[in-house]
């Protein structure tokens, strides 16, 4: 083989970075990479501004109620994020939250605070186990995740009704106050709890090699397998982590509502998907961070309030959520098609 | 080789249902050697590799690694046991950074740095997303990662496929250095020249058995091919058909291309494709050939320039337009053209469903007849005809060609059609291309193996940097000459394109 002079070496490589990419394509590339995530804080601030503008009495109370509404949804979104990053989807998020919610509310009623804490840990363990079960069924059966989690969702839903057939139960006041209270005016406990969960539970987990394996499996299963990632363990772990956050969401529901409700959590499944799509998590897996979905949950929780301010039927909220999912997924798809022409 | 082998495989068997992939494969690799694993497609090579790397479990036989009997249940276990592989398609996760790709495999990134330097990748930002890098770089990174994990056995599976010559040379240097450090490498390639230049010994598989261990030094090519095919063949280098050299120059043009451009990738390319010729395109990786074929097959609209069929300009908005104009594509990646879960018949007659009304009845009998005729003509091994994905790569490629033979065409675009295909099938495909040209069709053939231009083509265009830099008749298209031109070095013999 003839030696190749150095000056030709650069020309041989088909490096994308070597060639200057036109500006609009560079923007497109950024959008493709990070999707909606950079926009979300601005959207949230704009929503606050809008609320304050049309509703002059908008204040600490409204922030508090927003935080209360957003807390369980944010947890559902975080749960969904773990699963979707791993390349799956969990349609049992709402029902699993309901199970944890009624389990907690029924067992904690009349318990002491220390017992309550132990029970809370037990509920988290149960939720994690249910999530892991989802993952194991998917792997062992080879049945698509949508089908499996839709089915287990029905099962969890039935179990929730068996535990508590109507809204009821309760928890010690101190425990409820942990979530429903307000440490300082304008700073709701619900927000602090959420931040605590994100920083002290999600972030440490997401920096483990196990979670890196989840990202890898979601991005390219074959490459991950060949790189030595244990695919079975990663998929099971992604659903187990999802179950963990569902359980936390169910516990927080006890705090924010004071009771357990077997049917009150079903909508969290669709909303969690809306929140992660809004939060820039790729539904095809492998991409996404936690802050986007959390902000997405806040934005989605804001929509009914804004609708009420405008004196529009808040039931349009569901319509808007569904529309957002379809719209964003479609936009992402068409951007991807455009992006292909860059490459 | 008096040293105890580091890897000793004996009596390995593996069957899939009724299909026996391996019956009694053996392989013995000594410390400090580069050992080639050879065999035609379907010989059981890839099954052996999968069993060695833990992707599949063998049904019988033993694997002794360092004297210990081992059996791996996953690539992870194989990695931990000391067998690390690099494949044709790199095992890097697109959404992870380079550094995280090391971390996810449990390899220390700093150990990869010296290899990065040797591969000219030292200026690469380890925070870059793997999916943003070109294939060639990914493969070098994958190789660096494998070396950094310090394996007992490094398994390289077709790593030079579509790697540019200079990168391939860097990879070879790394392999030799690794060998000189007393390490062992299993090397799999379809390019005999590579094997004879780099490998110390070769194990040849046929029909799931090890049929010989030989010295693959240059000059033994015919023996190797005979051993692989189990029958005597003539040398590889002569043309499969009669070398009735030059086609009459006044033959009609089947297709003409004028000033075709796509961004900076393809710049002002013009040429004519005559009736009855096989026109080669010789180029290193990424010199615009991909974009050229995409434009011609209707997969992409050019930014400027025209395509003429029978002197009339045509514009394709969809591959169907190109097919209607008689221009059909055989892509390198069979899965781009085939429906993997459908039968051979359905895959062959797929283009014809457009000729039938949406609610009209398909004539399965007629379909069947045509499919059988086309597959028989191409000698497709149809033992697994109910699902195309079960065929070997070479047979899949033949199904793609059979499809176009069955539905008719005038211009056949072949984009590296023999990538990853064994020598025997390669020969059959080239014979077929010549036969079609002799029947009046035109073939535009891009192949990443320059040596094949002379075997299959009448003349060749050489592309470099998105442009056609030269045209050579097949008689003068020897590898060295083409390689020089493909590197953009002006040749003293070749006629520059006007």
C-alpha cells in the first residue's frame, strides 16, 4: 500500500466537524440534541408572568397550590423518565402510584410518626419491586412493553381497589404537613421535597454505571450488549427505578391530599408521558435529563390554573396535554427528517 | 508454534432447530500470533465468533482459555474472561459520550489514550457524543477501547470493511504491535491480501467444520479459496467472463449525468453510462459516491445538475420514480432493500405490487413462478426461503438482485454489493453483473475493494473529494493505480476526466 502524504490525510476523513456547518443547520443540530429542554424555564416564567398579569391577586397561596398539584405529577414524570431513557415505556405509572397511595393511606392511619416512616420505606420497597416485576415480565416474555405495562396497569388498578375500595385512610398530621406545609412563605414544602428527591435520590442513581447502562441500552441495545452491558439487568433496573419514583409519588399524594384514593391517579400515566415529551426526553430512548420532565410537570400543572383564570373549562387541560404530546412528537419527527439531510 | 495455545476450541457444535451451523469446529490460537478465521458465508464463522464472545451458547464441545474450560453466557462474561471483540459496525452507543462509552464497558479511558494518539485521534474531545462521529472514527475508537481493556484474545471481525486505506494501515500497525507484545488476535476478513500480509496462521471453516489450518502467506490464495469452497477454482484475479475488452464507443447512452452536485459532498459530477457496460466507481470512503448513488436512485434530490435517460432529463422525487425510469439500486446494506421477516417470493415480487390495483387480487402462482425462475438463475440458496433474514448475507444480496431481474430494469446501480460477502458468492455476483451487461443493461458499480474493479468492470471512474478525478479502462485499472488516483494523486497513466 502506498504511503499517503500527510496533507491528504485530512481530506480522507469524512469528518463532520471539519466542514463548516451553516448557521441555521447548527441551530437545528442544537434543537435535535437538546430538544425543548432549554426553553422550559422561559415558558414557566412566562406562565407565571401571565398568571400574575390576568390575576392580580396571584401570590404565595397560588404558588403553594401549584406546587402541591405538580409534586405527584413530577414524580410520575421522573419515573417515566427512568423507563423511557432505557428504551421502554411504562403505562402502569398511574396505577402503581395508586397502589402505593392507598397502601400508605390505609396502613398509616392512626400510626405513630416513626411507624409511618417505616411504612413509607416499605411502600417504596413494594413500588420498586412492582416496577422490577414489570421489567422482568417484559424481558422474560418478549411481549412489547406497551402491552405488558398496560396489562399490569390494570392489575395494579384492581389491587388498589382491593386495598381501599373508596377514597379514605389517612396519615399522621406531621407526615402530611411534611408535604402540604410551607417552610417559608413562597417556598412550599412540596417544592423542597421535589428538589430533595431530584438531588438526593435521582442524581446519585443517575450517575452510577448501572444507570449509564440504562442510557446505553435505550440508545442502542446491540451496541450496549456488545459493549458488555447486562441488558436484562439494565431493563429491569430502569423499570425498578421507575417503580421507586411511582411509590414516592404515591406517598407524596398522601401528603398533599391527606388521604388515599384508588382511582385518583389514573391520569398520571398520560400526563407523565406529556411531561417527559415536553421535557425533551426522547421517546425512542437513550436521551434525556431529569430537569426537563420536572419543569414539564410544572408547566402541565399550570395549564388548568391558567384556564380557570381565563374562565375556560379546565377539562380542556386534558385536550391540551394530548395535543402537546402529538404536536411535540410530530415536530421532533420532522426535525429529525431535516436533520438527516445534515448528515 | 511450540507454546501452549492460549485459546483452544475443540468439537464445538451449534444448531438452530434443524439447521446445523457448527458440527465440529476447532480453533487453536497461540500467544503472540495473529490468527485468521476464514470460511465462505454460511461456513459457521459468525456462529463460532458468537459462541466465543458469549452472544450464543454452544450445544457441545469445549473452549479452553488459558487452560481453563470456559463457557460464556453474555458478551459481558466473555469480556471479563478476556475475549474482547471489535465488529464491522462499532459497538459504541450513539447517545453516550466517548468517555462514557469506555465507562459503560468498564474500561479505563486513560488506558485508551496512548492508542488514541497512535490512531491520530488525540485531539478528539472525549465528551463528544459517539453518534456525531463518522463510522471510520468510531471503529478506531472501538479498537482503542478493546485494546485498552487488555484482552487475552482480541477478536477483530471485518474491521477494515469500508475503512480508508490509511486508517486500515493504522489498525494493522496496532495489531502487529499488539502481537509483538505477545498477545493474540483472531482476525476475520474477506480480503485475502490483508490476511496474507498480517496473519501468521489461518483456520478455515467449511459447513460448520474446521477443514484446515494453513499458512496464509501471499501466493497461497488459490489454496485458501479451494479449501474454503471445497472444490478447485481458478485464481481470483482473472475476469469471470471473456475479456472482450472495449465496448463499441458509439453504443447508446443509457444514462447521462450532467453537473450533479450535493452540497460540498458531490461537486459537478458528469459522466455517461453506455448500454451494455459495467462502469466502476472507485473511491475511498466518503468521497461523494454515496450521495451520487442516492441521487441516481431517487433517494435524494441533487442541489443542482441533471440526470438524463435516453437524452431526456428526468427528476426523481421518490425511489419509485427512478424504478419507473428503469434505474434500480442494490444497496450495500441488504436490510435496506429487504423485508427481513417475509419470504423470498414476497421480497422478489415486491416492486410489482405497484402494477396491481390496491384491491386487485395478486396472482401468487405467477409470482411464485417468476420468483423461482429469478432465484434459480442466481443460484440462491433457498433452504430458508420463508424468511429472508435467515439467509446468509450473500444469499440475501442475491435476492435483492433477483428482485430486479424479475421486475426488469435498464440501469442497475450497485453500491458496494459484495460488502461482507465470501469470495465464492462475490464471483457469482460479478459474473452475473457481466452477464446482465452482455444482455444490454448497464451497471454502475461502486466497490470498496479496488482490486475488484478490474475483475468486474469495463472502465472505471475515480472519485475524490466529491469529484470525478479520472477515468481508466479496466485493462489498466490495477489496484495500485486506482489507489493513487483515489487518494487524489494525479496519475501519470490515467486519463484525467474532461
